[in-house]
C-alpha cells in the first residue's frame, strides 16, 4: 500500500518505501508513474534487499499524487525535499531522463543530497532551440491542449514510437497528466540556459553519469558534457536500450555507488 507525504507547498505525494539504511530517492522523467514503471520499482526493491532505504513516488499530477492545474519545478523540488525527509536525510537521488535535470537542480538548490546517479539525462549542449520548444509546450498547456502538449513534448522520438503510444492504453493517462510535463521542461530549460560548467560546476557531491549500452548519440554527448562540468563526476554504461535500464544492472551500479559513498 502507498504511503504519502505532504510537501511544503501543501501537495500530497504518494510513494513506496522499501528497506532500511542509507536513503535513495528515485526521480522519474517525463511521463512514468509507479503503475507503469516496474523497472524502477524493481531496482528499488533490489537495493532495499542490500541494505538501503529506497523511495519511488508518483510525481505531482501523476498516478496517486493527484494535483489539479499547473505544476511548476518549485513544486516538484518541494516534493523531492519531502521525500528525502521521509526516507531519512541525506539521500542519493537517482534521476531518469529529465528527472536527472530535476535532480541536478535539487543539488544546486542545496537540498540534503549527498550524491547523484543520472541515467540518460538529455542535456546535449549541441541541442538548439530549447527555449522555443519549452515556450510552445507552455502555450499548449496554458491553452488546455493537453494532447497537443504531449505530442509536442515527444516530437523528437521516432514517429512509429509516438504512434504506438497514441494507440496504447498509456495515451489517455499521459494526456490526463500533461500538466506534469511543465517541471520537466523547466528543469531542462534551466540546465540548457548556460554552459554546464557555469551551471553545475559548483556541485561538490559525487555524481555518476550513466547511459544504456544501446543509446542515442545525444545521450552520450550529454553525459560527457555533464561529467566534464562537475568536479570528480564519472561516466559509465549499464545494460539497457531504448532509454531505459535493465533493473539488475542498474541496481548493481547504484549499489556500487552507494558503497563507495558510505565506505562499505
């Protein structure tokens, strides 16, 4: 059964907590919530069996974390702070995709974070037109065109993947939770607003950048740029493809990172 926590902004966030030990909080990217993301829950359960407290939540406006209307990055950061408190601070954040940009912002904002593991955070410095892309997303959301907003957010994925999503049972909940895309866009917009060294160079906690063994060139470029910007950050590959990880392999990576961090 889900637990819940109330954030400083007054939002109720639903989450699952596993295990006991140093804390690991997962931050999903655009779209997923617990009911459709068994891979993340499996990683959390594997880590819990190895002596860690893990938290997997439904981001604001998704799943059981019901939130009507506009959601902003500050609301999302308040949720992360509340979840860290529930897990037992400080915590390592594991960010998937744009969840990695949210995790980076959490670290920059001084939340009680002692490490970051970021999987395929899409911050290729060569990418152009991010403000224009986010601006159109905000316009669609403000106009109430939620289907258009989801389609726009996913415009760079292969057409056959997008069409498959529209024909699947996931399309309706993705459209219903479209307002939850705004924090992802805001985090990405921030993370691309200046050179990574300028934005991220002050992060002084261990950071591990991961990509799947089968990935897109822009993900490798992003990991390279972020790792170069953060002193001591490291890079690696993990078994995975199509912008997702293999749970056993990801659990091994996070476990190794946590052991280095705690000296065990």
